[in-house]
C-alpha cells in the first residue's frame, strides 16, 4: 500500500513536469535558455527525494529495528568472549583474536546497515501481483532504476536515523575495534561495499521477478535469505571453515554480499587475493544485473500476453 501511494505520487509529479515542458514548447513563450540537469537525472533524483521524505515518516521504525537488532549482536559477542576465555589468554580461533572477532561482528553490522535489502523484494513482487507495474509501462520510467533509487533512498534514511546509536554502540566497544591496515584497504573496502549493495539489490530484484510466474514468492525469498545468512558470513567468519568448504562457497555470490568487504577492511584479503576478489565481485554484480534485466523482459512479455 505504501509503495503504491509513493508510485502514484511520483507518477503524478512526473506528469505535471512533462506538461510543464510541453506548455513551454512555444518559442515565443519559452524562457531564456539556461543550463539544467538532464531530464533523466532530474526524474530519478526526484524519486530519491520523495523516497527519503517517505522513509523519514517511519524513522522511528528504523530506530527501533536498529536498537532491537543490537540485542542478538550483544549475545553473539558474549558467546565469543566466553569461547576465547575458555581457551586462555592469547587464544586464537581460526586466524582471529578476540578483538578481531568482535570487530568482525561490528563491521558486519555496519556493512549490513549500508547494503541490506529491506522489503524491496516484497514490494516489487507486490507491484507485479497487484498490477501496479502497469502504470510504469505507460510512462518513460525504467522500473529497475526506479526501484534502485528507492533502495538507495532507504539506505540513506536508515543510516541517517541510526548513525548515532550505532556509533555509540561501537564507541562502547572501541577497545575491541580494529582499524584497517592501510589506506588502500579502506578505499577498497568502500568500493566493495558499493558493489555489495548493488549485488544485494539485483539479486533481490531478480528473485522478485518470479512473481510473474508464481502466485506467492515468499518461499523462494526465505530460501534465498537462509542461504545468504549462512553463506555470506552473518553467523560466523567464513575463513574459519575448512579450506575445501571455503573454496566451494567462494564460487557462489554469497560471500561477496557481506564477508568479502569485511575481510578487506580487516586485512584478511590483500594483494592478489584482493584484486581477484574485487574482479569476481564485479562479475557477480554484472551477472545479477543481467539476470534481473532478462527476468524482467521475459516477465513483461508474459504479463502483457495475459492482459496486464
């Protein structure tokens, strides 16, 4: 319902903007030429602005979700502290000290806040199932770019609302928080985070496209979430697993949805491993984008064939 109201609001504004441009087509009445941004940029910038405004309406939900989300994080940290204390001083699990392990989970929380897809796949599937995408087919709107703008507006709002409580939480655990080994690692970390966000979105978008063929996509979304939660490194660092299992996982896109950018920040991925990882992550971003486009094009043909 919220997504539908937003779409109607945006499309109404788009129609008004187009009518304003058509009314000024008369050269006698048109104003003096001036430098303006591209109509395409302006159009999707408008999506970002309206998306942020709508999300700010529910800022308390974002804040509450973050605060309650810290509870399981605290529990995980206490579990690992107990494990390390049982092993004695200077204990190491895999390649992690206690400080590195706690830093890992703090970084997971940060990367998740920057890149996680929250309800976007459900909203896209609902747009398809309820027929709301018909209004986009009649307008010069790229639905994928439209949803991508909404995704980024949601992340911007989420970060703005939750930055202070997250910063305070990390400040309380500052003695455990490790810094990146060098500026190169920090820069590559930010590049990887951007690709992680894109990979998360395109994967969710492609999964939501199943709504063109099946009535209920929730089962598929939950299965994907379960695989992602385990294989992306939410539960534990992937490099504490046996080498053979690690190699199998790194042939999938899941480690690049969370574990890889965290490993860059912590200096676990460096040198040739870093370069190879960034190339593979970029490949998965391009591949997931191609699958998302392909699924949309096939789905639209089916949607139009049945009178959508």
